[in-house]
C-alpha cells in the first residue's frame, strides 16, 4: 500500500562528479520540512557518498551528519547491496546507520512510495 506522504530520494551519481548529491539532499530536507516521510536510497556510484571522509572543495563532508538528517526526521538511509558488491565496497566501511537492501526490498520501497526523485 503506497504511503501518500512519502518521498524516496534516489542518489545514483558519484559524490565528486557533480552537484547532484547536494541537490538530492536539499530536496530531501525540503520534502521533510513539508511533512513528507523521506527515505534516501543510494545506488550505483551514489553509494560512494556513504564512505567516510568524502569531501568536495571547502565542504567537510558531502553527506550531512546523522544528527542533521534526524532534525528533518530523515531516518531511513538505504543502499543497494548489489551495487555495494559490484563496486567492491564492504558494508562495514560505510558511515553508520545505513540499511542494506536486496532487490526485493528495493522493489517494495519503490512500490510503497508515492513520490520518487532520481539524482
């Protein structure tokens, strides 16, 4: 059953390749500020944003802290387990608080979400 006030922000771009990660996070925080139940899903090269120490220019980190996301009530950070495997990234190397999703769980996420933004 689709949740009418839900937003899934899918991040597919590598953090250093463009501004898309920042745009995706901004969209997620705006959605949350307007009462949407927001989840972030990292796929493809986007999973690299979950590695600690990612930086671009003067920014210390591309991914806001868990505390910042929690202020916006964004508590669901997910990653495609298949994409982690394809990029040879181990789950224990990611920042804390990430949920690994298999293909069936991702299908459910997509089916149960009213609004989806791809970056």
